[in-house]
C-alpha cells in the first residue's frame, strides 16, 4: 500500500498482485433485481437497482461486493479480497448455492474460521476433480471438470489460432495468450490451456502468437493420438421455413446462379430453395483435407486438397452435379451488361414531367392575378409567345446565396425517387429498375428505404464507384419458374434446363 494517499485503490492493488502471478482476476456481475431477494444479504436489500460483483482468481472464489453501480460493486469486492488475503488463508471445497442448485466450489477462507456464510454464486460452480496430491499428501483440486490433456481438437479453421480457439469453445475449456517483451525487443507469447503453459513462440507481437499457437497445436496432436479429428460444419446458409419440420426433396431443387463462384452459387441456391447446405471437413494425411458438400443431409459431392482451396473445389463439383439433373435459373445482371439504366438526370426528368402534368388550380393567387390582367391560358405575353409552364422552385438551404447552390443542382430529392418507385410498384412491369452507378451512398440508402415501403426488394451490386442498385418485385420460386417456362426469359432471369438426364 502506498503511503500518503487518503483513498486506497484496492482494485488496482489486487489486479497488480494477481498479474504478478501470471494470471488475471475474473469479475462476474449481476443486477440485484435478477437475484432472488432471499439470496441478497439483509443489509443490501435497499439497493434494488444496484449490482453484485464476484471476484475469482484461477476459478477460485474470493469475495462478493454490493453497490449501486458496477464499478462500485467491483471496488467493494476487491477491498474485501485484499483484506482477506492479508490474513492467513487456505482454499477449501464448500457447497454454494447458484439459483436453485447447490454445487461444490473452491473458495478462499481464513484459517481458523470454522464456518462461513457464503453468498450465492453469480456463476454456476464447476464440478471438481482431483488431479493428484501435493508434497504433503493433500489432494490437488481443479475447479474445472476437464483437464488440458482431455482436449479434443476440432479441425474447423485455416490456422492454428482459429483451431485452438474453436476447439476450446467445443471442449468448454479456456485458452489464453500471454505476452512478454524480451531484452532484445522481441516478444514472447505463451499459450495457456486450462491455466497450463502449453507452448511459447517468439517474434513480433503478432507473429509470436502464431508461432506459439502452431507449436501448441503440434504438441496437442502428439499427446492425443487416439482422439480422432472432430468433423465440423461450416457455412450454414439455407434454412427450412419456420414451423416446417419436413425435409426438402432434392428433386425439387432449382440451381440459382448469381455468381461465377461455386461457393456463392451453392449458398444462393440453398437460400433460394429454403434448404440447408453445409461443408464438412475431415483431415486426411499431412496437409490434405477432405471436404464434403451436404445439402439437406444428403452428400452431393466431395473433394480432397489443401484446406484453403478444397471447399471451392468441392462446391464446384457439387454445382456441376446438380446442373446435370436440375434446372438452373441464371441471373444475367452483370457489370457492363446492364440495360435501361436510370441515370441521375432521368430521375430528375421523370419527376419534372410529373410536375408539369400537375395543372395550376383556379384558387392559386398567381392564376387569379393573371386572369384579372386578361390572361386566358397558354403562353404569357400579348401574343402568347411567353413561357407556358411555371418556373420551377429551387429550395435554398440555410443562408446560402444563389451562387452557392452549384453543388445541389444535381442533387436528387426523395420525392423524385419515390415517384419512380411508386409508379413501378403500381405497374405490371416484370423488368427490374436499375439505378445508375453515379448515385451516392445516401441516395442508394433512400432507394432501399422507399423500395421496402412499397413491398419491393432492392440490392446493391459492385464495389466502390462501380456500385449500382437494382429494385424489383419479390418473386416466389414457383411463380418465377412458371413464368420462365412460358416466356424463356423474365427481366434479367434466364432458365436453363438440365444438361443431362
């Protein structure tokens, strides 16, 4: 404790002490209103809007604090923990309550105290296992039911870090990476699995982590030869309709081709048919992997290769297989092949045409004044040689002068866009509306919102300055297929029948 300070920062003190032991404290928070009133200490019941904070270290319970805020409850808990650790203590196995269950937990107790009234746990106590005995013959407990040697690898990522993290989640174990700068300005990263230092690597802060993870993965693969690699699923893209427990029939599938990438084609096909697609990996020998494409629980194709490309190869085989027996709907909306693009000027022009069609009403004050001066309609002037339409009004913003309105000359108003989309929604046109690449992000955002308002679908394509937006009608798969079979092509959709029986 530093002298000369009126207030001691117990949270800082406890954190530094625990970090000196190469680990970190754990804080578990819970709102008091979510804790049963009977489980809150009697003198804390007035803090109905407060929080409780439980402090643990290496999954061993220390103390619990209560206050009106999260930080306050943490500070109170750390103060109690520091004061407890200044005494002669021991770790005991006690039974603690969590909600409506009772379980064994490891807790820090003062030596000589025969009984403790521990508050209910804020996280479920783990089942304890005996790892062995220490030098004095006392049992060594671990607060986790799983030891690191029981770790099972799930090969479902492209690098060692991803495999370790995903495997830890699968095993419900903890994996940590701890860094330390070395005298030569390089970094050392150590991998801890269930608080056991498994491996270490050196380099920059980024490369040392990858090196340590690679070494840890090699060690795990050597220490558990009897554990098979767990197959893992990826990329669940399609789903059956809610409330439908029936399995879809592959015979009714229609391939939806919207991209040259077979993985994207499969994912779009699954979504179009409301089916499920998954990619299952299985490690072969060395760096070789097998990837299976499963559609509605049926294996469609498989490929063997390196992990990075095998998914693409398997998807390509699956698309080829499906095209041989199933019809294919091709979306021909590609860059450079867009027709009837609605440009910025056309949006403004269509809106202006609509404005000119609106006749000036008889009660308009300008109309009345002109008629009093002898105007009977048509062009202005003695011989009717003047303008026939009213001058359009340009909105002026803030206190800008007329000369500062140059940037807004080409700005599209929301009403201009809505007029076009509303007319399209009320028409019987089967073609989509394609808006030019010259529109801004904000203007495309407005189009998305207006299309949704009128029950239309909208999607942007391309990237950067080549990005454009398409608005169309929502089509059911069955309706689109029927129309394609009758007409051969609908808008930018084209039907291709199976290539082989």
